[in-house]
């Protein structure tokens, strides 16, 4: 089995999962923390070098306040939990916005925790316009995510077949595997099936 160096994670379906379980939409986000940690351990043990989680986008922040507070708290808890593991951790997103959780400001410079090892990027209040410094339709002189490498494989839960603005530059040659199950229903089998599929792809990078 070929193991990708860098895997991007789009953990979608939290609100739909909550609704199907008779919960308020905002109650779904907290159920995504445990799956994220299980995925981290799987990827670390497989020898994945870099892992990027999509926390929430700048557009997500337009949702009702109850949902915004819930997914912000979930991101804070996830990052703080990851800081107790072996990782080189970086939070990326627009810190100049009032919706950026202040608890995550210390993580906006890459920091090493434990024995380091796997590189973890966590996108919080992220947008490609912020990343590429787009001003009035013109690209800026630098990219905020310059420390993030090219992505080999993107795995998206929740059945949607789109990037939703996820690291467009690093994703330019990424293979994308979509799982119909919602993120809170994560199982290790999801990763196994994604890697088996990826191993069968013809990776040419345009050549």
C-alpha cells in the first residue's frame, strides 16, 4: 500500500448527523473531536508525514451564533488535545477577525509538542482569499500557508464532492476520496478504504 506523505481532511456532516440523531445542529461538532484523534493516531502509526484538518471557514462563521460558538469551541478543544500528542502543530486562519478563537493565537506559529514528528495543520477561520492575500481581485505578494506542503490525498466525509476552498494551491494535484458517512460516524475502515483506493491511482503530477 502506498502511503501519501500529506493527507487533507474535510470532516463534513456534523450538522446533518446531529439532526438525524434528534439533536440541535450545533450539538454535532463536539462529536467530531474523538474521530479526529483516532484519525491522528492511525496516520501517525502509518508514517504519514503531514496531516491537515479543515476546522471552519470564514464563510462558516456566517452561520447562527449558536453554531459558530459550538464549532469554535470544538476547534479549540481539538487543537489543545493535539498539543498533548507528538506533533509539530500550526493553526492557520484569519486572526484579524473577531470570530478567530483567541485561545488558538499561541498556535499560529508552528510549535513542537512531545517528540514532534508528524506535521499537523489546523485550518481555523480559513479562506482562500485570506491565504492568497487577494485584494480587489489581485493576488498579494505572499501566501499565508507557505509552510504547508503539497497535498497527495484529500479525504472528505459527508458525501459532498467539492473542495469548499480547502488549500487550493496545495490541492492542485491531490486525489480526492469521498465518504458518504458523516464525520462523527468515522471508523478506521474509512481510512483503509481511502488508502486502498489511493494506492490504485496513477500518480503522474501532470507528467
